[in-house]
């Protein structure tokens, strides 16, 4: 799947990506593939896989897209 980061907390190491069905997929440091959370920012285009965890929709194998098509995003970054 493709999306963009809408909420990000670098201090605690997690964020959210909206899914196509209207839910937000949660990711944390263990979800990142080949990137450091410090390189992410609100609006950054990413590719990921959706998984249903015990508590919420999770994003796995999150990686920055090499040729993103821009999407506007609204959110907060800490």
C-alpha cells in the first residue's frame, strides 16, 4: 500500500499512516525498513503493508517511496 505520514512522534518512535478504508495504520520503530525515524516527516510518502494487530491496524515494512506522488497531509509532529 502507499500513503503518507499524517502523525509522527519521533520522541517515542511512532506514527500513523491513513489507510484507503479510512482507518489509520499505526507504526513504530520495529515497523521501519531501511530508514531511521529521524528521516521521516509529516507528509512523507511511504509504502507499507497493513496487518491487523490485537489492538489496531498496524503498518509493517514501512519504507520511503523513491518517486512519490505528493499528497497533502495534515497532522502534528513532535
